[in-house]
């Protein structure tokens, strides 16, 4: 009787132990572990941010990963291609950085003592305030417009007056002197303005009335200065690489 009662107590203890373990499993199944609200909000914000970045990114391929309506296989392909592109960019950048570290570009000054006589002399340009001489304008009109009527001659002088005062960028001011008459413009349509200004400008001899001093010697200024087309009209330049003489 004693052995039977002892074995019965052991079996009942085992059954109770099994029932208690099963009850704990059922409680865990019924009540799973919940994540904190902070974790859920953080994960949702990160996913929303990544999706918004992928859709609006200018990097090719990322938009197809997060875009709605894409098949999962297509998403996987684009993820694979983007991963390869990023890996290739990182590999290339690493090689360039390694090459820069092993053989950097160095700039070394040979000498800070440079004698001033080796520096080229700058160009000097002299311009007349008035781009035209009226005595030459009169001779030009008598030579090239001898049979013109008074209206054409009047339009010609108004044009010369406007060109003698305006500079480059102020051509709209010519209408202040010349006017907006289409008839006057048609009367002077065959006139070459460049040729006109070269004919009525001051000559080199008229502009330079004295000798020029250069390298401890006196020179005729016209042997040093050359005609130069500038934004202030036709001028005379010394040591210029863009003068009319150097171009010809």
C-alpha cells in the first residue's frame, strides 16, 4: 500500500508539472511579446523616409524598388542592380583615393625671385574723347555723298554726331541723336559705318603732337602706336597683340 501511494503521488506531481508548463506556453501564445510604441514609431518613420527617398531620388533604379505596383521579382532585380552600382562606385573611389595617397600631385615653386625685366610690358591704348572730326565728316560727305539732298545730308550729320559720342553698349542712345525715322535709315542703308568712322577719326599725327619716350630714347609716336578697334571706338595702342596691324 505504501509503494502504491508513493507512485501515485509521483505521477500526480509529473502531471501537475506538465500542466503548469503547458499553461505557461498557452499564456505566451495568447499574449505575445509586444514592442514598445517608440520602437514601432521609429521603424515606421524610417521605412516611410526610405520609401519617400527612393521614389523621389534622382539615382536611377531606386524609384522602382519602392514604387507601388511593382512585382517582387522586379524589385529584387533592381535591388541587385543598384547594389552592384554602389559597389562599383565604392571600388572605383577606393582605387582613386589609394592612387592619390600613393602618388599625390605636388606643386613646387622653382624660385620666388623673378626679375622684373622678364615681364612683358603691358599694352597702352590712347583714345580720343570725340570719335569724329567734323572737318573730316564734311569732306567725307562731299566725297561719298556729293549728290545727296538736304534731308539725307542732315541725317548723315546726325548719325556722325551720335557715333562720335556713344561707346560700346550705348548704341541705343544713337536714336537720341539720329531719331527713329525709317526713311532716314533707308537713305543711309548703303553706308559702311566702320569705313565712315575710320575716315572721320583723328589720325595718329593729329592725336600725338609730341615725341614719345621709350627705353631712354625719343621715338615718333606713330611708329610705336597702331590702330586698335575698342569698345570706345577706333583708338591707338602700343604693344597690343590684337591691333588692326597685328591682325593683318
